C-alpha cells in the first residue's frame, strides 16, 4: 500500500467553515489503492451521525465542489468525507487521470466503510 504525502495547509477552493472540524485521512480500497480524503464533522456533536461520502465528477478533486458540498452537509449535522478517486488528485494509482467504473464503485464502497 502506497504512503501518500498529503498537503498540510488548507488547500481548498472555498473558505474554511468555523462550524465544522476538518481533517485529512487516508484509506484503502480492495484493489490496494490508497485514497486521500477530507473528513468534515460538525463541531460539538455527540453520539452517532448520519454520514455521506462525496466525490466530484471526472477530473475534479476533493478540494473543489465535492469538498464544498461535504463541508456544507457537515454544517447541517452530517459526518462527511470528500475523497479523490483512484488515479486522481492526492490518491494513488497509475496511470494518472484514468477512469474505471469498477474501481470507482469500489472507491465509494471503501469511503463508506471508512465512515
């Protein structure tokens, strides 16, 4: 499994919300790829939360629309993860910028398992 080097600074195309906590995470799918994600959770929550996994359209990364959507849903009480699919963004996989419906489906399953 590949060790990813994740950006430590706020690297999103949208402002950081003061209503949620944010942290970078990695997790693995069944194909052995290491995926990079951003977890957003409401501040000061207790107990279990409903959860949502979000990825953007082809070519997009978690720092764009998927992250903004995930952050907004966290402001509304959801635990969310925005992630880069295999072969994209900070996630592993070669060749880069490739689409695979089978692997993408497994990426979503792995994100749900992570949550």
